[in-house]
C-alpha cells in the first residue's frame, strides 16, 4: 500500500470515528439517533473522493514543477559546458541527476510526456561526464558536437512513431531549450502544425560528398515546407561550398546539425516528412 493510500485510509477511518461519536448523543425526546450503514459508506466515499482530488492536484503540480526544473537544469548544464568550467560541471552533474532520476520514475509509470525530457537529461549527464574527461579544447569541441547530435538523434527516435500517428506531443519546454541554444529549431510536428502530421514517411537530406566539411548555414526551419531539390544546408570546406538538398517534397521534421558542426559523407542533415 502506497503512502497516499495509507493517508487516505487513515483520513476515512478518522472521519468515521468522529461521525460515530457524533450520533451517540440523545435527541430532544431522549431517543438515540441512529445512522445507517449506507450513510457511513456514503460519507466515506465522499471523503475519499475529496482527498483523492486534492492528492491528484498536488501530484500534478509537483510533476509540472519538476518538468520545468529538469528543462532548466539541462539548459544550465549547457551553459556551464560553454564556460568550460570543469569543476562546476562536475558539481552540477549531481544536481541534474536528481531530477533525471525523478523523470525516469515517471517514464516507468508510462507517462510519455516525460520520455523526451528524461532522454535529454541522460544525454546531458553523459555529455558532461565526457566533457570533464576531455583534456584539450579540440576534444571538448568535438565532444560537444557529438553530444548535440546524440541529443537530437535520441529525441528524434523517441518521437518518430508518435509523430507518424498524428499525436501531439506536449514537449514545448524541450522545444524552447533547443531553439534557444541553436539555429536548429526542433519543433515536433503535431496535428496543429502540418497537414503531413498524420500521414507520410520520414525521408532525409543527406550529405553525399567525399570530403569532410563544416555547416556554414542552416537554410530551413523545422515545420517549413520544402520541395525536392530545395537547399536545406550549406557546407564549407577549404575554399569549396556544397549544398545539401531535400530528397522529397514534404515538411522539415527535425534538423540534426548546428552551424559549425563537422559533417562527414553519409551524415543525415535533416529529416523530412513526405506528403
């Protein structure tokens, strides 16, 4: 029996005891008032319902606050990594881990709205640990880029099935975090965002060149409509530039790179939902 159930049963028992005490006094005519068993059950049900309602409201408020706290702490971790302060990053790992563990428990309860924040929190912890083990600025830059790709990749994998079924995913806190940190504005497509939300396959815009290049510019936003051949990103390497184009008509579902990222042959730059 959980803590809330114990509290609930105690409250009902206490109320029934009080009710029993209250009916033992005599009436004006000296007759003892009698309360039927059905009245007891009705009173117990009302009390249980009232306490359950208050409990649900409290739990909902706690979870809402914890979700905001998790997204805030992920954002703070990103800021600490940018400041290259290893001691502060190490300390903050434990602060972040507390909320990630809370999110993991919500995911285990089947609450899908926590899946994205949980995955992102895990990636942030992983990235912080890797950052703390890096010895040079080049290593840190490479690890930061890898962690960004892992973050976008995990989030994309987690929601693809739900997006394809047309379900709206309430992860606006994650969206704000991502869009505030880069030009790669990752808005999850839902029924309100696109006519492609409930149908169509996910295709990609892929770099097919042979040489490693860097992202110079992201030319589209998530949820933007594109046609086959439209430029999604511009890459630079040495004195050369190369366009990465959409392979099909559709709507941009997610962008997996940021300006300045290193891109190798075969790397997916963006996912596009065909329609």
